[in-house]
C-alpha cells in the first residue's frame, strides 16, 4: 500500500488551492491520501507542526508500505524536519514540494517573527537526503516570498530536481490555482 501525505502551507487548510483536486485524483488511482489540518496555521511553530505530522504518519516503512509526501510552502519545511527525525532505515518513496523555502523575502515584521525559527533552526541535510531518495521542487519566477536562490539551495542541500514555472506567484491563494497537472504527473511518476 502507498500512503500519500499532503501538507498545506502557512495560513491555509487542506481544502485550499489545488490540494483537494490532487487528493481526489490520487485517490481515484488507488492511493491512500491524507491531508492533515495542521495546528495554529496563522502562526505555525516547528515543534507543533512536526509533532502533528509525526502523529499523522506514524511508523514509516512498515512491511509492504511506501510513503510519499507533497508539501506547500511551510508544509515542505515541516516534511523535511519530519524526515530528519525518522529512525535509521526509515526511508520513504519521495516527495514533491511546491513553493518550498529556506529563506524568505517581503515579510511583514509579524511574519518575520513567525518565520525566523524555521529559517534559523538547523537541519541535518545529509540525514534528510539519506531518507528521501527522490525530491521534485516547484518554484515560480514571480513568487513574492520565495526568492529564486531557494531553487539552487534545494538542489545543493537535498539533491532536488527543480522546475521553474512562470507567473504562478506562490502557487496558493494569490495564483487562483485549483488544479496542478504537472504536480500530479510528477507524483504519479514517482509512485509508478
């Protein structure tokens, strides 16, 4: 059995943007898909989000089971930090990230205060890479928050295959995206 976890972004919920469409399409293909509602979404905290995802996922790599992740924005950070905590041998099938970041731009003072721990708390990238055999990350050339520096950071730090899309902003509310065919194709290929 293959489980897919879709982790939404900051200020969002599982029913936003392209996430319900992706969940439905994957379920139609026979995958077990969970899209957990993350806690305190207006002011996400690392410990609370990672603990919540850990509980939702439970054991990774049980007999005959594979796990795949799809994240948006801070949901990607959450997945990376969740993978970092997996025990040795706890590898997953892979992940697809949408608008992921290690650094942010154009934040208000309040947003910066919320984001700073996520930016400043170190990640053991070698450990994450050892648990994440395949990663595709999508970026937009006009994302107001995620500078394009993040594209090379994800390639260097996590060995991500990156795709730069045009004119989709942060690929959430401001873009009006309700479907994401490229993401579905990437996910199905990885799960094939």
